C-alpha cells in the first residue's frame, strides 16, 4: 500500500527534479549556561547541538523528498567545527552535505551570511529551502526571509503545518487573527516552527554512513560588514524583588502594582 | 542629517499603537523620521500623521497589503521608503519584513532591539542569557521590541503623501482558520497572566481567563501545561520554544520558572509570581512573589482587581 501511494507521487515540479535544501546551524545547547568574560561571551565550555527548529526543517525536507522525490542537501555556514551538524543531518538520510566557509572569514553579520548562503543555494540549483524559524543563538528569524529576498523567491515563515503539492507547498502560517492556510509556489524558502512533524532519529546504519560521508566545502563572495559588535554583557540585573507570604498579602501586591509600578 | 524610516505596524488595516513607540526609537537614532504606512488605503497613514516628532508620512498603498506576503510587501515598501535606517516592530511580520527589506537593500538586519543609547543598539542573544551591544556603520534595518520606548505623543501634523504601488503577491492565503477564542494573543498583550502545571487541571485556567478579562490581559502557559493538556494550545506557550513576550506586567501562576520559560518572559517590566513552593526559581526573577497556592491567592486577587478596575 505504502509502495503504491509512493509510486504515484514521485514526480517533482514539472520535468525538473525537486532540489531540496535544509539549513542547519550549530548552536550552544539551550540548557547551556552562557558566561560573559571580558566583553565577549565565552562559549569554550558549552555543549553544541543542531539548533532545535532546524530539526523540524530537516524533517520537513526529508518528508518533502519522500512525498515528491528529489534530493536533499544539508547546508551549514561555519568553520570545520560545524561538520558535526552536517553529519547529524547525514545520519537521518540527507543526500549531500555542504559547508559554506572561507578561512578568511570570521564572524559574519546577517548581510554577509545570507549573501553567502543565497549564492551557494543559487549555484546548486535548489528550488526549495527549509530552515528554522529562528536560531537558538541569535533568535533573529532573519535568515529565511533574507535568503528568499536575495534569490527573488517566495517565503513563508514560522510555519506550523505543511502539505506537499506538485508545484509548491501549502503551509499553515500563524497570523494575528488565526492561522492562514497559504499556498506557496516554488521556488521558495520555508522557515519552520515546531509541532507539525516529529524529527526522526538516526539508525545505526545512518550513523555509520554519516561517519564516512564527505563534507563538501564551498565559498562565496560576500559584501563587507556594516555592524560593529562593541561588546557582550550579562543581562541587566533587576533590583531584588519582594516576597510575600500567603494570600492575605495579595492586596499589598495589588497596591504596589498600582502605586509603585504603575502597571494596572 | 540622518534619516530614519519607521515602517508602521498595522492590524487589519489600522495603525497599531506600537508605531508611536517606533517613532521614539527612530528619533533616538536619527534627526528626521519618516513613517511609511503600508495599507490598501490611506486611512492608517492619516492617523499616523498626528504622531508627534514625525517629519513625513508616506501612505504606501497597494492591493498586496490585504494579507501579509513578505515578498510583495518588501517590494512595494522598498520603492516608497527613502534610504536610511529602517525601523520595524519586532512582531512576527515586522521581523520578517525587516529581514526582507535589509536583504533587498543589501544591508544588515538587527532584530529585537531593546535599547538604543547614542549610537549603541542592544539586543538579546542566546534567548536573553546575554546582551549584544553594537553600532551601525551605514544603513541597516532594525526591529524594536514593544515596551522598549515610551510611545511618542500626538499633536503632530506631518504631511501625508500617497504612493500607489503594485507588486505581485508570491503566496496566496487559501483559507483563514480563525482562532477558536476571541482572546488576545500573548504576543500582542501588555499584560499577561500565565498558568503552569501547578494549575493542576486545564479547567482551572478559567480562573486566569476571568482575571485576564478584568485586566485586559492575555492568557499564556508554560510548556508543561501545553504538553500535558490538549485544551491548552501551543499558541499560548511562552518561552524558548514558544513565544517571546515583553509586557509591562507578567503574572506567573503555578509556574516553576525553568530557564526555558524565563527565556520567553524575563524582559517583562514587572513580574509577579504565585507559587506554593517558596524555593521555586521563579521567585528569583519576580518583582513581587506571593508564596501561596493559587486556590487561595486568585480569589483575593480577583476581588481586589474588580474593586479597583470594575
Ligand atoms: C529544549 C527545551 C525547550 C523548552 N521550551 C519551553 C518553553 O518554551 N516554555 C516553557 O514554559 N518551558 C519550556 N521547556 C520546559 C521547561 O524546562 C519546564 O519543564 C517547564 O517550563 C515547566 O513548566 P511548569 O513551570 O508549568 O511546571 P513545573 O516545573 O512542574 O512547575 C509547576 C509549579 O507549580 C507549583 N504549584 C503546584 N501546585 C500549585 C498550587 N496549587 N498553587 C500554586 N503553585 C503550585 C509548583 O510549586 C511548581 O513550581 C523547554 C524545555 C526544553 C528542554
Ligand atoms: N550559519 C548558518 N548555517 C546554516 N543555517 C543557518 C545559519 N544561520 C542561520 N541559519 C538558518 O536560518 C535559521 C534562522 O536563523 P536566524 O536568522 O539566525 O534566526 C536557522 O534556524 C537555520 O535554519
């Protein structure tokens, strides 16, 4: 049964194979303590993982391939330390793993990083890109729409539902008044929230394959940076709060919210 | 000398009040502020012209603004907006648009700005576990979180110029699935009252909803509440894998204060915690902590607020 349903949906967009890419980023584990030493964060002791939403993007890319055929390329931008997230993607079955980097680069700003990613995606002949809605380090949510704009493509962000169609996808996009069931034609960039799929776990064979897999490294021209990072600092310390014992103290808190804090 | 362009935040074609906060942010950054108001007509632009401290209002009018579509919005707004630093709201669409506009102009984007001091912008990184301070050397698009700046007053009378735009939409809304409830979204609210696993039963959230109605607040939840009870939708979740909020007042009820929950709400201006466990980590972050069960505390809170707010 599974066989048949697969057989009749194997065709991609027109005659062209669907070329699927997923962007995966290496970030500190979300449980990691982030220390600032001097005026920069000190990440020397953190555990590194694939950014959590990228796991959903990766699963979406694999499901897309299973539904419509094509190849999945996992792409990361970063130095050789980032090979591990590509191997993690390989272990769940992506076809190709590419790291975008040039040894003359150090930290790239959004303009530089997006340009590099967009150039590589264009060169690879990709027609759909999945990425996370935001990376756990930046929290920005800039990359998906930014890469799409650079390529002149459609984009849908923060999606919470996904159906695959022959010439595009139907994404569920949260809006102020509800959820919008939205048709998106290829080429497109889709940035994924969680919840619409369950990321698969690698099996032993996948892990063995990933060990042997070769990471391809690609470079690109990039613009110059227009932001200067001055410093990192710990989050502002709040004045210590007050604690009250028991429900009978609630009126004092309400009075403070009214008179001191001015918020009600 | 330097021009700053605010992209107005709108909801259903109407100007969102956060736009006046963006004007304050822009006036902190540059000498002259223009507001671009994307809409299907010029009504919202006319209301923007009364915001104080604005030198010019551009009504960017086009059919593409009927529903959010990143590509056509960016194209149409880009052709209306002069060059300079672009300021958007750090809302879901505002951040998306800031990214598109920056990419279109090949400039950088700086999201979730929570402070502007001279030329230094501050944004949270690692979900607020650290702050990044940066300066711009050139144009950029930035998004500014709500409640970072006091709203500019009114009394302005900037001239409105209308620019008609047409851009092809790249995505099409096929169906709107309206929210089950009319409740305010946590991402939109200035006061949030959230419940955690300590609420014990989803039915008990009705207590929070009544309070929310009195306060004009939204109801949020911890992940444990969302994961445990089907009745509590993910859209209510605050935290690392939920929504990031920055309200004036955040009331956490029966929430322990795990680091991933704090990631979503620690920048709230005032935090009230109601928890029966005096050792709960949330108390370390609360301005006002109440050690009590919610069963005892909420009825008193409700009575007090009703007396105060009617
Ligand atoms: C990758 C990752 C991402 C995550 N993302 C999020 C996220 O986005 N948002 C989030 O919230 N969590 C997130 N979590 C989960 C987080 O670690 C906690 O498990 C969760 O926040 C706990 O929710 P809680 O405080 O409601 O429940 P609990 O930790 O079980 O706390 C319940 C609290 O209620 C109190 N209580 C019990 N009964 C009463 C009563 N009658 N009256 C008053 N108080 C009472 C208890 O003292 C306790 O402090 C994430 C975890 C991971 C690993
Ligand atoms: N350096 C990177 N390498 C690969 N993918 C990235 C990189 N930076 C961002 N992305 C992708 O873009 C998403 C959003 O990142 P951000 O715009 O930083 O919030 C991430 O979840 C990734 O899918």
